[in-house]
């Protein structure tokens, strides 16, 4: 699978720094995973507020990257 491009990520996330770009690309996450992680981070996901529902691995990795980038 080819790496996700900066352009495609920025359509979802807005401007992104080089470190976050590389980390997301290295995570193996798909654009769908990135979109889901963004929705969770923004509080707009169906997963939020549903108790013990597990967040899939790639989504969780991207969510961790995004939360670190927002500090």
C-alpha cells in the first residue's frame, strides 16, 4: 500500500507538521482510519460515549498522534 500523501491528509486534518505526517504514514493507517480518528478527536464519532467499545489499532495510533500534535 502506498503511503498516504500530505495533500490527502491535509484535506482531512488541515495543515500537518512533518513529524505528524511521517508518524501517520508509518502507522499504516488508511484515510478512512484517519477520518475516524479525526471524528473521535473532534467528538463527532459514534464511538464516543458508547462505553467499552474498542477503537481499532490504526485509528488509535492516529488518535494518539493527533492528540500529541495538538499540545
